[in-house]
């Protein structure tokens, strides 16, 4: 298992250095559990098939009642084993936002009327959403 230098999480396959590559790598992560599945709030526990690193993926959506071009915001955060176990027992927006506030996370923002962008950030954004 080859660990990344980026905080010791993941491997070069699931957590590459460049944000766009990391977003592409997200597609190959295995879905372990659906933690919240609401129309505008979706939380999934994902894992890398190569190194076993677990991630929490959070999608929030804000409805654009005018044009139907709903804004979507994604966060992807690598988890410790303890965090992954705690999330398996249930999830709240407060608990999500308390995860790794200083840990590097991947974000994808697609605002209403704008182009999507992928970038590195910290922690998880879990609200507001509709």
C-alpha cells in the first residue's frame, strides 16, 4: 500500500495530488453505506479498493426555483477508522461539519448558472440545503 504524503490518508490511486484527478478517482471508490439519502442531502461512506481508505461524501443541493438550475456542492473527506465507525451509527449535519476541520478535503461546487469547479479545501460542508 502506497500512502500519499497529503496527511497520510489514501493512496495515489484514490487521493492523488491534483484536485481534478482526485475528483476523477472518486468515481472508482466503492460504496459501503448510504448514511443519508434525501432529495437535496446525500451522504455516502466510500472506500478505496486499493488501500482501503474510507471517505465520507456529502452532496448538498439548493433548489433554484426560477430556472431549475439547482446548485450542487460536494465534499469528499478521508476518514480515520474511528470516524468511519461513528458515522455508521447515524449522521447529522453538525457531526459531519465537526469531522476533520483542518484536514484536506476535496470540494466540487456547481453554482446555479455557473461552471463547476473542483478544488482542495478543509473539512466538510453539510449545509445549508433544501
